[in-house]
C-alpha cells in the first residue's frame, strides 16, 4: 500500500492510453505503480510490468490473468473471451478495473483511493514464491529478469511507411533532370549569341602609308671655316700685286 508519491524518473512513461502519468506511487520487483489522471480529471492508480517481466511469457500471463478475472468480477464486459481460474491469479478484494491493456506491455488502471489497495495488487501474482503442493511448497527462486528495472512501454504507433522508389521512378527522375539541364544549356547559348549580335562590329581602320621623315636639323650651327683675307701679308710668298715698295715712299716729291 503506497500513500506517498515520488517524482517521475528517466524512463517512466508520460502517458499510458488515455491517462496522463503524474508521479510514482509504488515500486515492486515485478513492476511500477503510478499516479495518473483520466480525461475527466479523476485520479487513477496505474500498474505497469517491468521490461524483464513483460518479456517473460509466464510472468506476463499471470499479470494479465489477474486483471481479466478482476474485470469479469467487476462487471466489465468485452475484455475477456476466456478466463483462467488458476490459484495464483485469484485476488480477493481486488479493486475495480477501469481500463487495461493486455498486449506485449500490459498495464491496468483502477480508481485511486489514498490508504486503500491500488493497482499494486495485480503485481502480487507475478512473483511466484515456490511450487505449491498441498500444505507444502517448494523452495523460492529469483527470476532471471529481476535485474531489469525499466518499465515496459508499449510500442509507438506505426507511422507512415516511406515510399519505395522503383526503377521506373528513378528513370523518370533522371530523364527530367537531363531535360532540365538541356534547357538550361540552350538558354545560356541563346543569351551568349544574342549578346554578340547586339554588339556593333568595330569599324576597320584606314590603310596606313609609311613615309620616312627627314632627320631633324640641329638647332646650333656647327663650327665655321675661316674666310680668306682680302690682303696678303708680307710674309706671304708668291707674286704680289704691283705697287709701291717700302723704299719708294719718299713723300710727295716731284721728280726733277
């Protein structure tokens, strides 16, 4: 009997069926008991097997059988097609079953009443204390799944399957890509050709006649040659012009 709630831990389910899980109420070797809330706001006690117990077919069957028998005694119809009347599954004073799931990860929800037995009653038949033979019973044993302390969570709803690409779709996609590339190439070619046609052709240059230019004239004249003197000096040799000799200059005297 659990009256103190503890916070949820990593791995606890946030939701089971229509119930929103809020806290932990009880931890047992075979499973967990949670405090949950129904859609109408009612508090419920919800029991879930551990992952190891859910994988054990015998342990899961004991849990499911106890739930089904309690549901039949409580007047719930439509859940049970056959009821196993085994000694281990019979529970005296089991709470009323509000909802249950008997799949690969079974759980059961009952009304929550502080101080009264809740959904943990359905975890009691899961643990077998020995083989009952009349007044005596065999030795106890430890289940192999006792160390797996993770809650058994139902599988997520199946999502939409990814589309399987066939050879025809791949061929059509490749053909569409080739056509797109071809169109892109044609557009680029038209742009280049149109640009060349729009540009005017350059006018040809007139023919050039090469004529050598005369050499430049120096600005300063070169050295001049000495010009000849009009008179000859006495030292010059050669016949001279007739004239007076130096001794003839005797003044202006008339001859006698």
